[in-house]
C-alpha cells in the first residue's frame, strides 16, 4: 500500500472539503462540471494552492485540499471552488475534492477560485499483489450503523462492517471503502463516520474488492420519524378498587427523540379488574392484577397493574345513651 488511504480520508489541516452535498462526477462530465464549495470575505484571490498525496492506488480515494490567498499572502475564504481533472480516465474528482484512482498513470488536478487556478499532480499506481490476495479471499461483508435514522441535519453515527472470507472466517485488518448513494442527503468518510446532510432517504455502502453491502439511512424531522418505543407509567400503582389513576405513554423514535401528536390506543387485559379510557385513565374495578397496554404505530408498551381492596380507614362504634341509678342504701 502506498500513501493512499483506502478512503481513510486524508484530513486536511487548513481547509477540508470532504463534507457537503454532491455526487461522484462521471468521467465524461468531470471537466465541465465542478461545483462549488464555499471557502468567506471580499478579498481578491491572487493565488491558489492545491495539496494532494503524491500517490494513489487504483480503486482508492483521497481528499484534495485548497488554500486561496490574496496578493499579501493572506488566506481568502468564502469563495466558490471548482474542481476538475485533466484526465478522467486516470482519476476523477467529486465536487467536494474527493479524488478516486481509475487507472494507472499521472494526472493533474485543478482547483479554480475566482478565475485563478491552482494545480497538483498525483500518480495512480496499480493495486499491490498483497491487496489483491486479501480482497480475492473475501466472501461477504455485513454493514451496520449505530443508528439507522436521524432526526436532525448534522446528526452523526458510525458505520461498521464484519468481513468474512470465502471459508467463513472473520477477517480483520481489511480496508473498507465507504460510499454514499447521495451525498446531498448523507455523507460517509473513510473511517465510516456518517453525517446527515439533509432530510431524505439515503444509503451507505461498504465495499472490499468486488464485495459490498448496503444499508438504508433515513433523515426525517422528529414529527415524521416513526415510533420506535412506547413506555408506560402511572401515578398510582397499586390502585384501590374504585380508584382512578392517569397513565402516560412516552413515545420515542429510533434515536431516542421524544415524539408527540401520535395516535395511542389503550386496552386492559382484564376489564373485570381494571378498565382504561381512550385517554389512558385507569379505574380499578375489583381486586386482582391486569396489564394495561398502549399501542402506537405498531409499537407496544405494557404496564402491570395491581388493584387492591379499598382499605378501611377507621371504625366508629356508637352505643345508646344509658343512665345508671345507684341502688338505695339504708
């Protein structure tokens, strides 16, 4: 392996362009397309410097970084950057500056800021025999996410993968290439760090050689996220016969965010012991045990309830008024 990072993406020190939206550009459109990552001020750009690792293996990816400066050498930020490649048959580049090796050769990568262009050369090298030997024995890859749903833009999670050989043995130390099907919705870097970019449905794919596995990733506002758990509580348990207790259903999505405004259906396992209203108000009917259940969007929460006889607070005894007369004595 050379200095390529198997999309273990090289972290730039000055300006990182790995985040943001944009799809992988095709070789036929890479020169004409290029979009723009916003770098901030009204300074006039005088020079543009592009930094890349010197070598990249075929099939690997890395990140190009750019620094724009004015005539005094001060860094200029807030100006759009347009990326292009001189030879898309050797390497292509995304709108975010992610360079991918296509075939063996040397290629120049350009970054243009306000009409001023900076360039850097990268050599794309063949995959080493050691890499070929490892990837040739991969039988399957199973990708999983820490969370499969995000409820806010910018929320993050981590993708992991279990790689097994053709004989069923778990393989370690295997470089995994992570990709997103739509970087406007979700991005993933070479370490498997996943970031929600906008609301929508995206996918994250882990690849080793020719073997890959894809999982869905949904970014939806809390009001649209589906119910994942239902937790019940009540302010009185045990409950006296004839007494009432208000129960509460707490709904959360898959990442633990509180959900409101959802339909909840209530029921009791034994109405002879306790009943529950459509609003979750429980009434004890007779001594015994029952289970109170709340269902929302197919998710179920239960609450064991005990009903006890009404306690006797006090006993008052009354007797008729009696007058006693002392006996006559002589």
